[in-house]
C-alpha cells in the first residue's frame, strides 16, 4: 500500500511461546505453567467468542514452534521485551533477550505474572509501549 511508511510499522506480540519454552525446559515439581493456565484459559477470562473453539489458546502446532530460531533476523528493527518479575517463563524471556541483536530493550513489570499482562490493565505498561514506539518509529 503506497500510503504505508514501512519504517513506521510496529508490532506488539503477546507471548505465544510459553509452550515452546516449556517443551525444552525442565519443569519444577509444582507446575506453575499448568497452574497459570488453569487461572486464565480454563475460566471465562480466557475465552473469546471469535477464538477457534471459544478458547484463546492456540492449537498444538505451537509445541513444534521454535520461537528463537530466527530471532537474529528481526534486527535491525528495535525489539522491546516486556515481562513480569513473577512469570513462569522468565528464563525464556531472558534467553530471548540475550540472543536478540541490538537495538533491543528490556522492561520488567513489577509484581506481574505472565497472564497479568494479557488483561490486567493496571499492570500493562502502556506508557512504556508508547514511548518505545514514539522513539523507534520516527
């Protein structure tokens, strides 16, 4: 489209890789991923009328998805990694950040779990998103 400035396209991605991380990381005895899944996806909070089958979970093809296989191809586009300090997949986010090339930035939300950043608007750092996009989409 001729009216779209390719230098001013930004993307916000919401996880989608927790299952991929879980498939390669050993889980502790108490499974925080299952616990968190139950507190979001197994209740009305995790359902949407436009989602396939009603649930916002994806199909099992995500289990074969290696979210970090092509992370180096994102550059030179800026990447903002946002995750909570209490997320079960923090090690995955930290690994992704280390593997990503510059320019990159990391923002850790205090007192936030993974699912909090889906719909707990008091914890979602909208101001950080705005400043990041304004700075990087000039």
